[in-house]
């Protein structure tokens, strides 16, 4: 649902009366994502942005407040976690020891929902839409190759993310990078130099939190908007390089390159596609194993309608 304002208790009452469970998510931008995820369960699900509930704003803190308010309603025979699920980004709550314990709240595995779009499923879908390559050409091997190249660049975010995390955890820490910074600031040479100068102490900080430099950690500590920006940028570069790889038969060559018609290579990017369009494509294709645990949790919402 994306419409009228309801009181928070009305969200629960609607679910009980109709037998249709509800998700409460952080903002209106999340609604489409969770509607798509809910399509993968065998029953209807309503999706509410928390700001559409009377008296609440947007964000994870507001979702927690809404669920807390529902938990404080007089007890009935109806169990809240069977009817309502609040979904929030993990952001830095885990490292601050601030994860909510409510069974009616799902805390995402990674920093934010955007972090889940860094996947081979997104690469395969993007190749399908922005090139003329066939299904046989877009195989597991090709997606693995592209992902391995992109991951190298994503790992470059490690120390930027540690610096931002430390700033978020230590109020008196003078940071050279913060979660409020836009993706464009990642390329700032001065910031890179300042962060590199702190590498040793940031390694100690990471060790104190049992954080190691790998993709799972990057998805957990890097801001999701940074990830999707770098991912899209590097994906464009990888796609642009496919023609030369196809010509050299390094990858599964297309018929055009096999017959030396190199200017007609099927891996060429179609007109009109660039970093921004690919970024939009990547963030709108809700697919891949990265989302499975969310779907599994939604599938546990199985209320029965009141007779």
C-alpha cells in the first residue's frame, strides 16, 4: 500500500481482519523493492512506508518506534510477528550494540537494502538488457569474471568505510570520511591520502570489531549508495571491455567476432546506456540469492483472517 495514513494499531487490525500480513519499511523508495520480494511468497502482503503511518517519519528509528508501539498494545490471541514485520537496514547498529531484539523486526544482513544489489544476478540482467548478447553468451563464467573485476574496486572502499564506521562509533573522533559523504567523494585524492595515512590504526580498529577485508565485510560496513555507485561505474567499464575480449576469444565469442565482423560484436553496449541508466537498472532488478533470507522471513508471516 502507498496511500492513506493509518494509525499504527489500524495496520495491525487490518492484517488481523483481512488475513493479509504487512511489512513496515523505512521509506517510500523501499516500497517497490519489498513488493517485488513479497511476490515470491504464496500469499498477499501489504507494504507500508512507516512515514505513511500517522505520527511517524521515515527511517529505521521510526520503524522500531512503530513496532514498539504495536508491542505495547494490550495483548490479544493474535501474535504480532505473525501479522506484522518491520524491516530495517543494519547500518552501524550491530557495531554499536543497538540491534533490536524484537521478533517482529528483521534487521538486514548488510548495511542497507542497496547493498544486496551487488550480485551476479544483477550483472547477468544488465548484460541482457544493454547488449545484444545471447543467453548462451551470458553464462556463469562470464558473470564470475566480471564480478571478480568489480570486487577489486569495491574492496578499495574498505578503509573509507572503516573511517566512516569509526566516526559513527566514536563521538570525539576526527574523521576524514563519513557516512554522510556522497559517492563522488570516494575519488577525492586528498581524502584517500589522509585515510591511507591512518591504515595501521584502522587495521587495529577493524581487528577490535572482528572485521576482515572481504566482500561480506564491505557489504556490511560500506554505505549501500557508495557500493551501487562503484558497482555501476565498474560494470560499465567491464561491459565496454567485452568487445576486445570477444575478439581475442578470451570469453565465449559471438558469431560476429568469429566471422571477423568485429564492428558488429554482440557484446557492444546499446545506444542510450551509460553509468546512470545502468545504475537505475541495477537498483531495480530485485533478484538473486542475496535476497533469499528476506523472502524466507516474509514467508513466515501467515496470519489467518478473523471469521
